[in-house]
């Protein structure tokens, strides 16, 4: 975090906004004078606990420890008080007469425990100097407190729901269908929503325990924290704004309902009481408070208004208020008041409610009504306006088209009401549909985030389609090899050959140490950093090709030697503040002293050319020996790269022709028959996906095939979710046949019915989309860690929102059109006679096809996932031909002083108790390196026809890595090359069958002298399992042996590594320790495959979940429709097992057919994927057997549960009406 400016993340802003809004409502609830003031204060305290909790999280997010070291000592966590405070709020609104007693404070006693633990954390913080949330006490007790808070809130919410139920029972409404039973429905629903969000703690904890071993970052919990805080604010806002939240009325015991004649008399009495006592002027008047004023039961008052006066309560009261307003508008004495002031005097408490009600009752807005009065003439001669005069509806106020518009609006509202009622009427089916669509849309959004990120690499550069990297292609006797680099002279040659283009050269450096010297000149205080990527020598023309924002300096500074340009993050890391970085010095590899001459803004994460530390190109030339600068065309290095930006009018084919001509001229290809070399143009847009070259300067290469696979999975999951909807919708349409028949008889067109059904579908899809966004937000942190997507990627961007809109539209049409056509096609006569059955809606064949399709997709994903898991298990556990376990590799410095200490360092390492062997090397047996060279064999001038790959190591190399000799022996200790060892592949490529026959043969590498072969080692994996073992030569060469490989005893691993690190720090104080384990490096070969395996697992589980949801819903519907049939069968003697079999047999056949469809497709797709590995498994029959068995087991369990439940129903219940 910068020391001079304020930085805050998106989550930080969200937390800050939540805190301010929460504090606002806390003040409102605490100080507002309302009937429920005591209850509101309890709710305010509950909200305060949430706000303090969010403030604590915000402090961690902002790194407040930097500015206020002891802020974490503040008592900000009161989570154990949240449940009791919510309970006391519900208690005081349902039982206002309840007086709190001293023993009620015991509910809050757990808070003392929580604060006691905080005291222990503070004591540890004082002794260790770390924040309380980094103490051992916090780590040990946080999970316990979270569990206690979770249980506390769940228990107190349950007690709150019981209080609400007892409140209704006290009003004697529990056995009657009176709408005022739902007086507290709003708080019941909000608390239910809060409880459901609170239950999210369970999956978060499960994932943290099983996947991260309680090491899951607090950032993963941010979405849940925000949702809970927003829900608490919602509850507070609803409690504060609802006028009907008043103390429950204590009324006389309910008596026998009055007769209609008595109700009519009571209606006259009620109207007179309203006129005399002006009850309507009370802005917070409710049914309960009015009944209390009149000393009658609320139910009796409701009957008087509804039956005698034929109105609802709001219309009844608002009519008196409107009369009062119109009377005062006629009276000049009230001209000094505004219309809103008059409305508030009459009892309205909302401007919008007043305007809407006035227009409904008069046909005009208040302003129009007032203007109309002025046109009629003076009002000072008017007689007093009778308060009992009816307000006349003025039809002339509405325009001529209003009736049609209102009709359309009313129909739209009617469709929404019907859709909502259908959801409530068939809640189980709605939950299945919504759950399936939610999971499907969320999965689609998450896949889109990954695919969009990978496709966006380097597309932010202006004119990126015209930018190319010059790469090298070598052809030799039918084999082709690619290299992302060029020879050093290529930069100048391309400038001469392409004068119309912009050319820039770079030389990338990997694993570089950057030292920021201490200001006092104390070497021990120097800051040392190891930069793995983003370090390069670069020409100033690079910024004519690639875009960058300069915070200080300009590209021209890279013309001079010993100048360096760094990005903002690096400047802050090295110096604490980028504004003070200019003019300061950095040391690179203890070889170069560089002056900071420029600072650029950080480049986006989606780039294959990370620009972190850029040293002037001339510095590379001046330090040719240290950084391998060779001004010759014979040496091609992947680090030396050339980028060219061509004018927009030059086509790709023209560039390829010109490069072919350039290559033939430069490398004399036309005179060569076997070994040809070409410079080729690689578009910038292809860098991230071109697997021919094996690597980029970024952190990974993506596969377009993988992205297509992920996109294909997203489409399949959406189809599966839509199939669920179609199946259940068409099945449920039988039950709606009468409704459709009535609508058709009353004149509804088929288009209107289609619109109605699609509208209902759209409502469910939109609701699912909203839930899907929330689910995607919750799971996005897990996907980021799983797929390697940076934390800066957000779910809310233009592309994602367009994707969401497109998915909603497609799913609505995919899921809604067919059921809409089915429903709208019902014949009214058959529908009204209840003769619509499965045959009338397309029969069961369609649903069978859809179920088969759904399970075929699930089978495809299951089989594909199992094959991927087996292949990765094979890769990760394969015998590599050498010992990779407990081998510590330590890169050493390349300066002369460091090299002079390397022998002493190795001897001291060998003296450590836990060390078995140690070796000098330039490369471990298996790595990304592909160092190769030309060679001659056995004093022959004939070219062997292939290049040989080299591994450099001293005489201890074979013993350290456990390489096995099949003939001969290893070479002796020497500083120069005297003899070599080859591998089996090299021997076979030379045409030698017997390993002993290779001994004594000679090899000449490049232009060196002839060297005898003294040993042959068994093949070992030189690269990843995707590549064949390469012909390899091993030899010692002191000038290239810049790493120390240490073989450690496994039982002493931790202690020995610590000892090695301490020894390094004492031997090389100028260098940071950068040791790594060989097995971890090899595991990095398959990082993408392992990530893909995890993604496959996740989406396979989603597919199974959606399939089971659909199956469960369909079986549930069948069970309901066949209830009488099951009852008759049981009466006639059918056993429970036979009834279960009746339900399951069809689905077993369907799942089997799905396997027949899905298995071949899965085999073909995974066979293609396996071809990318040189060493791979052969999928056995057991994989397919396991897949079908798993599907049958899951399907039978899903169907069998519902079938068993239907079979166990007492036949008396199902046949009672027969």
C-alpha cells in the first residue's frame, strides 16, 4: 500500500458503503420516536454487531495495521450477541407488555467469553508484536467461536419463529383464512432469508476443511459477509419503514360473527365514528390500532369494512383522507399550504402514496385538480364542503388511449400474478426448476469468466492484430522444431529488411535477483527480491509497439546503458513509494548497477509480455559475457526475441512471403538439402495459444481446445437445466388444461397464451439468474484458485453481463417455447372435460428422449472425468527413470565471487547430517529446458539426422539423481569435458542395439573435439509426459554448473532444509535463497492438466446434480398422478417392492440407453485428449462399467426414494374420494 495515497479494493468500497448505510439505520432505529422504539433499539443493536463485524473485516482488507498498529485490539466482534438481540426484537414486537428481567441478560453472557478470548489475543499480540488476527490464540479459537455463533443464531432464529407463531395463535387466527394472519409475514420472510444465508457457513467450512485444511483465505468469505450485512440492513429498513409494525392489539375474546343486518348498522356507526373522531388523520393508522380505538376485535372490524362497506381497509381510510384534501383545496383558508402539506395533515405519510391514491379516486393528479378549480372561478363563496360527499371520478381526465394501455398493463400484471401463484402452488417443482437453472447459469457464468480471460490476452494493445513475434523454425530430415527466439543480429537485419515496420528487440531473463540497496549503505539491510518473470533487456522502440502509461520518464531513457524502467508495483516493492524511485539505484544479479530512469503503470494481468523491470538494450551488449550476448547467426536463444508492428495495409500472406525470401537469403536454404532454417511471423493474438513453442514470457499457454471443451460443457449444462424445465412444464401442463380451456372460451388467442407461458418461464429464469449471480460470486474465489485466474478479474463487466443476458434469453426461449406451444394448443372442449393426458402433450416419448439426452450428457462428463483422473494419476505417479523425491535444487550466483565459493558451499552441504549426496549441475534430469546442439558421430562426416540434447552435471550427478547405468560407468571428476554418457534413446537413434557396443564410440558436439562414450544410462523422462524421451548426452563443464542439487534423507527433510538455508545465508549474504524441490518443479509440468481435472470434477458433479433434480421432479409428478393407481394396486395385493419396481424399471432402461449414446462420444473425445500425451493410459472397460454403475445407482436412489415413499402411502388416503 502506498504511503502517500489511499488505496481501497472493490470489496473495501462495498464494505465501507455497508458500514455507512448500517450506521444510518442504527441511528434511525435508536432515536426515532415510534411505537416500537424498544424493539427497534434491539434491532439496532443487532445491526450494530453486524456493522462492527464488517468494520473488522474492512480493517484487515485495507491493511489498517500499517497505520494503526493496535487497531485490532478494539472490541469489534460480538457475533455471539447477534442471535439473542434478534430474538429480543421479535419478543418485544410480539409481546409488547413483556418486561425484561435481569436473568434475561444471561442470553448475552457468551459475549463475555468472546471478549475474554480477545483479551488473550491482545496479550499474545503485545508479546509477539503481530495483529490479534495473526496470533496463535485466534487461529485456535476462531473456528470454535464461528461454530458457537452459527449454533447461537440458528437456535435464536428458531425461537423467534415460535414467538411469531404464538402471536398468531394468541389472535385466534390460526384456524381461519384471514389475510391479517400475515401481519408479521414480512419479518418472518426476512428472518427466513437471513437464516438461509447464515447456513452458507456450512459449505464454506466444509470446503475450507476438506480442500484447504482450514487455510482458506478470508477473502473467500467476503461475498457471504456482504450478503449477511445487506440482509440485516434490509431487515432494519423494513422494520423502520413499515407503518403497520405496531404493538399487537389486546382485544376482547372473539365472539360469534354478526349477521349482515347487524353489520350494516355497525357500518353506519363506523363511518360516523371516523367522521367525528378523525381517526384517518393518524398517519400510522392500522387495522389493529383502529380496532383498539373502537374497542372491537380486528376480525370484526375487518368484516364490517369488507362486507358492510364492501371495501378494503386502505380504500376505506384513504377515501376519508382524499375528502379532507379536496375540502381544504376548496377552502381559501388553506391556500397558504402546499398540496403535500395538506396531504400530510389529512393523514398521508408518503408523497407517492398520496399522488397514486388521489389519481385513482379523482382521475386527476393533485396539481391538475387544483388547476381545474382555479379555472372554475373564485371559491370564497362556496358553501362548506360536506365531508361525507362522495368523491366523483372524473373520466375526462384520462386520455383516449388510456383504456387500452391500462388493459394491457392489467393483463401484464395479471400474468405476473398467475406466474407467481403457480410458483407458490407448486413450490417443490419450482424449487427444482429454479435450483437446476441457478446452478446451470452460475456454471455458465463461471466458465465464461475463465474463457473470456484467456481470450483477452494482449488484445488491449492498439493495433494488436498487426503485431508479430519473429520466431525460428528448423527443418531437418522431416522433423520440425520451433523456437520462440531468434539470433541477436536479427534485430538489425529486420529493421533493414522491413523499413516500413516498427522493430524492437528484447532479451528475457528468468530467476533474476534484484537488490534495492539500503539508504545507509549497510549491506545487511539491503532488500533482495527474486523476480521469475518480467525482467528483460529492451529497446526503447518496444513502447512504439506495446502500450504503456508512463508515470515518470519516457521510452528514450532506454537508449543509454545502465538505465532501468520499472513498473509501479515493483517500485513500491523496492522503495516503498514509486514517486521516490526516480534516480535511485538497483543491483541485478550483483553484476549490474542500474539507475531507475522511468516508472510505468502496471500492465494488465492478461498479457504474455509482462513488463516489470526493463533494462536498456545497450547494457546487454556491454555485458555480453555475463548475459550470453552473441553477435552471430549461429546461436538461436529463446530469450532473444524480436517484435515487429507492420502497417495495417500489409497482409499476413505478404509478411510470410517476405520472411521466406529473407530466410532463404540469410540462411542459404536453397543450397541446403537437409538442415533448413526459417524466420516465421507469429501473430501476437496467437502467442497465448500456440503450443508449438512450448512457453511464453507469461505464466502459461492456454489451449484453444481446452477453452472449446469448457464452452461445450457450459452449453451442455444449460441444455440439461432447460431439459428439466421442459420435462416438468409439459408434465404440469396437464393440470392447467381447465385454466387454458376457460381462457380460450373467454376469447384468449393462442398468441396471448404463448406469451403467458413464456412470461412465466421468463420470471423463473430471471429469478434463477439473480440467484445464479449470487452463487457465482460465492464460488468465484474457488474457481480463481482452481483455474489460475487472477483476483483482479471481476464477475461484473460488460462481457459477463452480455453473457448473462444472452443466457437468460436463450434459456427462456429454449425452456419456454415448447411448453408454450403445447399449452396453447389444447382444444377447449377436451380441456374443459379434463380429457387432456400425456398423449395430448406429445406423449411420454418426448420426455423419455429428454431424459436420455440429459443422462447421456452426464455419462459423457462422468466418463471424461474418470479418464482424466486416471491419466493424471498415471502421470503424477509414473516412474521417471530417476529419483525426484527429497532433491533440493539451489541456483547459485553467476558472478565470479559467487562461483569462487561454490566448491566450499558444496563441501559444507555434504557435511550436514541429513545430506546423502550433492552435485553441481546446469539442469536437472527433467525440466522445461531443451538445450540442443548439432553433433557428429564416430569420426564420420555424415550427419546423423537429428540433434542431440544436453545435460551438464559433475561426476556426482548420476548418484544424486539415481540414474541407472545399463553399460559402462560415469565420468570422473574434472573441470573440463573428457568423456560423455548417453541415454538409451540416443543409442537406439544411432542404430546401436547392444549398449556395450556404444562404449568407446566417439561424439563431437558442435565444433569441439571428439569425446569417447564411457557409459549408457537407462532412459529417463527428459521433459513432461507429453513429449517423447529425447536423445541426450551428459557431460561435465565447470563454467555452466551453476546449480547445486542436494539429495536429502526423507526423515530429516525439514531440519536439513533449514540447515542448508542457514548455510546459504552465511556463504552468500549477497543473494536471496531460491532453493526448490525437484518433485514440485516436475508437478508444475501438469499444472494446467491438474486444474482442468478439478474443473471437470466440479462440472461432472453439477451435471449429476441437475440430472437427479430433473429425475426427482419427474418421478414426484408421476407419483402424484398415479396415487390412485398405487392405492388400487395395494388393495389388490401388490407388494411395496413391485410398486417401486414399476416406477424404476423405465428409468433404468432410459439410463442404459443414455450410456449407449454417451459412452462412445466420451471415448472419442477423451481419446483425442490423450493423444496430447506421449505416455498415456489405455481406458479400460472398468471405467465404462463404473460409469454406468454409478449412473444406475444414483438414478435408482433418486427414483427409488420417491417411489418407496409413494408405495408406503396408506391406500385409504388415496381412495377416500372414490
